[in-house]
C-alpha cells in the first residue's frame, strides 16, 4: 500500500503489466521492455537516470500482477507523488500498484524468498474472447483431479533439470517448491465452488468462468521456463496422455526431453514476490 | 448450449465479442464490423451469403457476452459443426458461444423481451492493466450507496428522453427498466462480500477486484447511448456532484442536457438477451 512518508532513497515498487506487447522485463536496445518503460517514466518525473533491479526477469509475453522493483534514488519525491507520477508517464499496459519505503540496500532479486506464479488455462472447446490474452486455450477436456495429484510430485526441494529449457543454464537446477494448487471453478468439491457468475461481480460470462483452470505454483525460485513447462506437463496428464505417476518419473530423469511442452507465454503471470 | 440436432433452417446463435477493434455490430462498407465478420465466416463454412438479424446494434467499442443473432439458412450443417466451423473462421475477438435451433421466423430483434447490459467502472486512483479494456477508469472515490439509491429512480415504465443521445431519434422514448443493480466487491453489506481473490479463481489482483463497480441494467429496450448515459449520471451522483434525488428530477425534465456525461463505450457489455 502507498505510504505517505518521505523515505530515504530506497523504494520497493510493485508493478503490474500486460506482457503481450513487451519484449519481456529486461532492457534491450531498440526493444520495448517493461524495464525500459519504467526507467523512462522515472527519468521523466525525477530527471534522474536509474538502473533498477527486479525480482527477476519475465519473458516476452509473460504478465505480472506483482513484479517487485528496487530503486535507489537521490530524488526526494514522496511515495504518493512517485505513484501518481509514474502512472501518469507509464504506458497503459504497465501500472505501479504500490510504492513503499525499503531499507537501504534492498535488492528485489537477491532478497526475494518466494515467488508465486499463476498459469491460466481456458479449457473449453470454444475460444474465449475475454480470456484470449491471458489464458492458454486448451479445447480438450482436462481431468483436474489427475492434474492435482500429479502436481504434488513437484513439492519440496528437488533437482528440476527436467523442467529447464535449454539455452539459459543456471548454476544449480535445485529449487524448492512450497505449493502447487490446481484451481478450477467448475470443480464441485473445490473451495471455489461458490464462484458462479451470480456471486462474482466480474465481467466474464458463465461458460468462461467454469472453464478456467489456474495452476498456482509457489517456490523459492524457478529455472528458465520452468512454470510454463510445469503447465505443459500437467496438461499432458490432464489430457490423459500420461498417467499421474509420470510426473515424478519425469522429474527423476533430469532430462528436459522427458517433460511436456512449454506452455505459451501469454497464460503466465507473476502474481507476487515474498520477502 | 449446443444441440446435436439437425434443425430446420433457423438458428439462434449467441456471440461474444471484444468491441475494441470493431466499428460496432452493423455492417458498413470498408469497416470492420461484427456483423461483417460473422457473415463472412458463415459464407466461408456454408458457401452461402446471408444477412443476419441481431437483437440490436452495439456501437463501436461496445462489447458483448451474449449478443443474439437469428439466421435463416439453406445449409444443412448441424449445430455442432456450425459452432466449430464459425469459431475456426471468426477472428479471435469474436466467438460463437452457442448455436440453438429456433422456430421458423425467429427474429432476434423483434422477439427480444429484455436485455441486460453491464457497465463496468474501475474505481481506483491507480489505473488497471487487467481492466483497462473493459472498464471505465474513474479515479475519484465513488459513493456506492448513493449510486444504488439513485439507480432506483430508473425503475419502471418511463419516458427516458433525458437519457437519449441526439442524432438517433426513436419513435417513442418510453421504455421499461426492470432492474438496476450497482454491484461492488468492496461493499461489505453486499452479497458479493465473499468475493476476495482467495475465493475467486481469477487472474485479477486484489486491488482491482476491490475497486470494480458493475452497473447491471435490465430493460425491455434502450435508447441510443442510454446505458452509457445512465452510467455517466450515476457516476455524477457517486462523485457527489449531484444529490441522489437529482436522478429522478433529471428524468422528469426530459432534456438530454440535464443528464450526466455519456460514459465511454469500452466499459459497456451486452450481457444477455431474454426471449
């Protein structure tokens, strides 16, 4: 939330963006990136060129509700003015959600303890106008119970080499996954079964809500394309192409060729970062 | 819902579309319209040129979840094939939701008994990435209770001349409004108060859900721009620029200049048509 304090010179800023028209987070020459747009907006309102740090890069097409950015600045603008000013300067597909004072030395990536990613699937034969920009359209009916069970194989501290796309090797492929939730409005036994269009004030028609499947994954970190490969692998199971047990076996193989496809970028959203 | 019947030659087809990139419903030469896209898709799959009838035109920029279209055809394609074929041919911002057999002579406009429109407002100082295409951004905090009370003045059979935009006169300006609901997730006394991001499987961050206000209006018909003028007038009251009683007085004046502004098209959605 916005704080009306004139803090020192370190800010924790939370951003939302629609990834569709950005070439990802990280600044690149001649490309439209979120970092580039943010740093330009910062320059516009403070006159200061900064290089900000984010909790992590998001790839081209990936969205964020809660990307966190750390900024060290000489500017004395208070949080309230930064929020209003940045939002006035940012393009309409990127928004500052909050500006909070942070301790000196705050680094959005190094100090991140967990991240929640959400992968959205629109599981209906019919395409969805409302969800087409934010959910992967999978026409074949998916077995949600099987996906829930398969998702449990991902929990804990493990070597996730099977889920890392080539081309961007990390020092270690060991990560800890704290939770995997497969959430479906149509799932009667689900805590969300009350989520009908009559009870939810949202501009989505009933068939779209009933056909929305969300995969929420929380972990201490993720390998390149890992959440998208998790989504692709869970859909593999949900579609009945692989049994539930395959998930654990695939992880043990530590071989990317064994996993499911990398699900498309536009279904993925960085929801929040924990510190 | 889809019916697997090969019916006669009359269909009731329900469409959803994102109005942003269409010049409204009605066919116009050299313009991208929903009717034009639909009739082209129909031609592509059946080889037949048809002129369809819709429940009503929607203006440029206005969305639909449940626009209803009547089609008379010589084609013998069954509902299931029409649904799949049309969706394969339509652009991704228009979708066939259902194909149902209709009695011969069905006319989507003449036989419509009611229409539900929804006007969405994003009421937060911060802009919203997720809602920017489907909700009017009103930064000033609105008094929802006042809007609810003011909305009641619209109920019943009345002369709505004050709410009709010039340039498109109807024979009569008398219409019947069956219900007006102002729905807000942040409203504690509301039946939707349980609608938190934890209980709703939707890709919207909490602040956006809490700042969403929906105005649902059901009536037997609407004058040109009437729902958008209702929304603009209710915001007038919600923002405290007019008292609650002004709504009824403004209607009695039968003078468009007395009403609030015409709210922007992109916040409006045709939700459903009753027959």
